């Protein structure tokens, strides 16, 4: 029986790149996406569950689907919301709502995966998508940075809690990535401003560019695989050295 995987937020960007990599290896993948009906997947190995990855019924349905088509071997929590709120202008309530919107899908997804792995006595691998902002906050991204820091703490706690039961939990922390969202942002600017943004990104990343989605997906694929069998509780930066260089993009 083939292996199966669940990827939340798998319709675009990093999530889709992860799905495509796993499909190329012949694995069955269940994608959880809020607007899954319009994804237009052509791969017969992909099942789409439409809904919010922070809702337990949705992720349980995804787990059911994955177990029907294969041995559930890995779970990737990628779904996220990119919207900011500040304590002085928005208030604590809105900030907490946005933290919850980014943290809840990871907690819910990890819970579903852990329960299924334990019930099957099969072990398994969970990969949570974090961000360089978890350790180096960027001005104007307070809820996102806070949620990603919590996700890395959750990753370590789960690795300790369930490592003895054969469940590995790791995280990947990208820097800036050339996703559809990034491309759409550049296209919304006039050419001179877009060129200035790309020049700034080159300065922030020692590799002189942003990552491709597939480069991040490659790290996730490794952590899901048996080759990473003794990697547990780690956060792997895939940021071209951005977090090491640690320049402030809004230095004053």
C-alpha cells in the first residue's frame, strides 16, 4: 500500500510545491484548502478537502481520506494568513484573533496527525512551516511573528512528547520566497518600485535572491522522509542565510 500525506494550504506557493514533490515520488496527497474547488488539480494522486485547516472536522476528514488511499506517513501544516494588526491601532482582540488564525491550524493539524499515528502504531513525521520572523521579528508583522514563534515552541514540545512513540516533529523556517503572492505584489508596483524591492531582497539574503517554493519544499520532503529518521525537534532555516545576516529591512 502506498504512503499518503496531508498538506494544509496546499493550493498555492510553498504548499503546492510540497504537494507536487510528493506526487512526483508516487505518494498520495490530501490537500486541505479553504477554496479547494477551484484548484484544478490534474494529478490523480491528489485529493482536495475544501475547508478551514483550523477546524477539527475538516482535518479529520483529510486524515480519513489519506488513510483510505494509503498509509498515513506525514503531515505538513502550511496554511497561514498574512495580515497585520498592531496593539496601539487595532487593540489586543484583533491581534489575538490573527495569532489564533495562524497558530490554531497547526495545533489542530498536529493533533489529528498524532492521534492517527498513535492509533496505527506506525509512527510518522510532522513538518510545520514557520518563518525567519519567528526569531527575528519584522516591523509590521506582530501577529505573524508571534504565531510563528509559538509554532516553533510547539514543534519542540511535540518532538519531546511523542518522539518515544516514533513520531518526529520538525519545522522549516523560510525567508522570503518567490510565491504567487510575492509575484502578484511585485506586479502591483510600478517597474522602478518593483526593482527596488528585488534589490532590497538581494541585500537581505546573502545568496543574493529570494528562495523558490521548490527549494523550501525540498527541505520539507527531506524531513518527511526516512532519511531524516533521527531529526526531531529541529527548525531548519531555508532562508539563504537571511536569519544569520540579520539585517533589519526597515532600519532607521
